[in-house]
C-alpha cells in the first residue's frame, strides 16, 4: 500500500504544494511515518490475534487462491466451514468430509481412491473437506495434524494439500524437522509457522475436529462421509463411486426443485441422517458372519494338521498393525494349543516398499529350513520392524543361519514374487482389502483385534468343527468339509461396449481377446497404469489385441486437444504413429506446458508429421466426431472415469496392479478357446 500511496501523490504532492495551515515537508513526512507505523502495528495485532485463534490467515477458495470469503455449514449434522481445508467448489452437489490421520497406513492407502474421485468427477461435482482425527496410539499423528492445519491457516488450501501429499508419501519420516521442511516447500511464512507450532496455535482446531468425529460416530480412520453417508476404511474407488453417483442424482434433484446450490450439503446431510438405519442395524450390516472359501494351498502353516480351526492370515511384514496383532495371536496359541493352526498368505501392500523384500527373506528361510524356518523368520522380521532395509534383512537372515548367497539372490531376483502374486489374487477374490486380514474357518475378522474378538469366533467355529467330527469326518478333513459350502469370489463385472474396428491398436490384431482402454492424456492415473500395460503387452502381446478409446474428462482442459493430436498422428502414420505420440504425451504430463498447443506441434514435428495437416486438424477439431463416439460408447457402457479397461467385456476400473489384469486376461483366454 505504501508503494501505491507514493505513486499516487503522497509526500511528492506535499512537497510541491504545501497544504493549508503551513505544514512543512518534514512534518508531513513524520506524519506519514507515524500513520504507517500505527497502521502496521494495528494490522500486526489483528494478524497475531487471528494466528492465536487458529483462524485461516490465507483463507482460500477450492483452487487454493486467496479469498476473504468466510462461510459455514454449522447446521449440518457434520458441520464444515471455511476453516476446514477443502478441494472443490463450495456449490458442488456432493461433499465428502474425510476424517484422517497422517500416521495411519490405511489413510495413506485410501489416498489413491480419493485422487481417483477428484480425477473422475472434478471440482464442480465433488468437494472434499479434510477433518483431523489423529488416533491416540499414533504418537506423530497429532503434531502432523497441527502442522498441516498451520500450513492451511497461513497459506490456504493449495498449500495444505501440497503438505498433505508430501506427508503421506513420507509417513515414516514424520517429525518436527520434516514439518518445517514441508511447510517451507508449501510456501508458508516460516517465522509464523515456527511460532505457531511452538505455541500450539492450531491444536484447538485439531481438537475441535476430533470432537466432531466423536459426535458423528467415527471409530477409526479413514472415515469418509459422502453427503453424510459413511464409507468406512481404505475402500477402493468403486465403493466411493457407488455412493457418489447415488448422492449426485439425489442432490441434483434437490437443486432442480429449488434448493440453493450452497445449501445442498446441509439439506442432504440432514436428510441422510434422518433416513439412516439405527446404529444396531448398521452394526449388524457390518459383521460378515458368512464363511469364505480360502484354500490353504502350499502356504506356510503353524500348528497341527488335525487342528479343528484354521486361521488364514493375509499379512505384510512392514504393516505396523500386523506387528501389533502378534501378541494376540501368541495368546491364542497358548490358549487353544493344537485346536488351532495358522496359515500365512503374503499380502505386501504397494505402499510398503520393504514388505516384498522382507517376504522374500521369509520365503527363502522356508525353502532352506521348512515351515519352522519360515515362522522363525516371521518372528524375527516383526521384531526388526520398522528396520527392514537390505542390511537389516541380511542381519535377520544371518542370525537365522541361512545361506546368505541364496537369500541375496531371492531378494534381487524377486524369487517368490509369483507365489506372492497368487496370494494377493486370492486376497482380491475374498475381498481382503487390507492387512492384517483373518479368515477363521472362513469367517472374516479384520484388523489388529484383541484376543477376545478372535476367541468369540474361534469358540463358535470349534462347536461347528466338533459337529463335523461327530458325523465321522476325520480331524484332518474338518476344514475342507466346512469349506464346501463357503462363499467363492463374486463373478467379475462385465460391460458391453460398441466395437471400434478402426481405432488405434497394438498386439495381435486378429486376437480373440480384445482389451479396450478408455483413457485421457492428462489423467495422472492413466499414465500411472502404463507399466501394467507394458507388462500385458510383454506377456500377452501375441494373444491379445489392445485398443485405445478416447475419454478426455471435461475438467482436464488440455485433454481434448491432446486427443486430437494423437488421432491426427494415427491418421498420418497409422498405429506406429499413434503409439509414438501416445508415449510422448504421457511423458509430458509433468510439464505445465507439456500438453499445450505449442508443445503438441513440437511433438508432431519431431515425429515428421505433415505440419500443415496437423495444424489444420487441431484448428478444425477434425477428429472430434471419433473422440465423441468413443466417449458416448464408454458412457453408454457405464464408464465414468479413467483409466477403465474392458477385457472381452470384463471390467477393470482404475490403475489396478498387474495381477488383476492377468487374472481376467487368463479367464478371457480360457473362454475364447
């Protein structure tokens, strides 16, 4: 402001034209300085007051730009306001209030689903609001929450989400030093940030969020409330999508009937609370009392083959909850002895980079020393957690007396990856979506539960097993007998889509198995799934036809023009030209200007395309009809986001791991014979 005042007159005009009353220039200057200092002090006092209260100094809009707008939906059963970090429009018909914890591994895992929600629906349809719910047994969670809230208060939502993303990517490095580093990267005033952290300026906001969580009924993280409808845990995108689509329809109907857009959240949450089933009914719905078919196979076993109760555990050596449940499992072995046995299934989660190498050591220990060797390694690895770097794993192997040459080979060649993938596929079949995940004679029990929870199910299953014995079933056959009527995996979802015989393709163009990919050149998850696509082509390229279908999402501003560029490359140079442009476009995603017109022309020139025709195609949207036809075919089939795949009609939604593709490709190949 001082610069603007000076430019518009200020002291300069006073010098040229002394004001009435004989005020000289020295007085004017002194007066100006006093006014400036007083104003600065007043503003600093106001600024400090806002800092003490935890109010957002840099309050912003959904996109992260500064705004003075304050709003509140306090009348909602799940109150939210401009004091909460948010993404998306204030008038979005669907609001997701996300209660989370920066140290919770499941909160980290669900971030992929939340990101896919953003990519699929965009900021005009879905708004996401963050609420802090640091769990008491996560010592770093509350300090991290205070730091994140401080970043929001000082710099707004855009800075908050940047800090948030860095924190989840570096969960093992949560510390005061890290918070300062990440806050600085987010662009906050570091003096104010450090002062606020030291004074616990933002602790009240974290406590207020926790109070709301308790009132709402949050009993674990992550917990997401979609217009008030709860989605509990690290659920896949499909679970979110089902509720979002339902709520979008209801909310749009409310808007059409006259509800103001900025009042839809309150109206929807009030209505959904009113129509929610009573808590008792909700609990009954959560409990899965059915038995699932979970074969023992050739997995490591601890306990007698004559045990009446088999407990299959899907676990991960880097998962802190898997380690936390170990004392309960030890108590169960002491309590039930030979009546129970444990079967281990490897489920190294993708966001635990040290889980797979640790599992390689355990499986190599089994190869060298049998099941006992595996369980000895199992105990040693959990004792070593979180120290699971190569040197730590080699130290464990040495203490167990293993052949170190073979251990190193197993780790570097991923010797047991095939067995692990088979376990993961089985986990997918029985919907074991997190670790630790238990099946007690097929009965599901999730998480690091206390001994009493296990005992309640084990005692029931012992009675069933004893009934089988009474029928004449030998003890060693009880598990198989009880598994005969158990649930198998649900049939994979299928969708029917209009064929596209002239679309870009690769692989065996006459193959009986056709894989359609609906994708968007600006979608980060479409780029993320490319390694899986490469592995598909490496392993199945001579047996499948892989076909591209354009699906540029409306909120990806650069995607339509990028699709035009790729289709023009296809027109000029066929499949080879298309896939070359395809790879170039995905490689440019990290560049802010990478998908802009100038860059597209540069790629076309590099490929030797006819630039006159290329520019004309982009100017005239020459390929819009083809792109629109792909979009319509996808939407008619029920596809709403990218990437989406159809393998002879079998549907895969999102950037899924390779084993999921392999399973459906193998199924399609077997049916095509």
